[in-house]
């Protein structure tokens, strides 16, 4: 529960700094609509998910990737095991980013930091799935 609370507080703090919500520290989801935000969610399946050196190299790459200035907020996560059939916990890492608009996400796609991440890390993964969404 503490990890979830910490995650929620980090997201709220990031959203407050980007103007998505007030900095009051307490908000109800229905009172904080995220409108006109481009959401980019990437799931990675590493070739060697149990190898600590591979994980460290990949995590270092993700930490560099979040330095792309167009990213408004981000979250790097690992799956939570779940017995629920609707939960896919087969991936190794989740990379969630928020952009102001599609144009900023387009800039991100060709940004040198993003291209360097692909060059440095693509040999580590066997599968990638991307979900982009915007209202």
C-alpha cells in the first residue's frame, strides 16, 4: 500500500508542476480531468528479464530517456503479479509519459536522446508494445 501511495503522490506532484492539477496535495479524480494530454505508454519485454546487469543497463537507459524536455511527467514501473485474468503482468518494464500535445510527442520520437536510447537498448528487448491515447 505504501508503494501505491508513494506512486500516486509522485504522479500528483508531477501533474501539479505541469499544471494538470492544483498543488493542494489532495484531489479527487473526477475533479481533475486530464484534457488534451497526449499519453504514451510503452511496455517492454526484455530478453533476459532476470539478469541484473541487463536490468541495470535498461533502467539507466530509461533514466536518460526521461530527460527529453518535451516529457511533462513520466513513470517507470515493473509489473505487479496478479491472479486476475484481465491483468497482463508478463512485461518486464512499463514506461508511461505525458506530453502537452501530439506535436511534442512527435518531437520526442526523433529527439537525439530517444534515438540514442533505441540504439543503446534495443538489443535488450524481445518485444515492445506502445499505446498512445488522447481525448
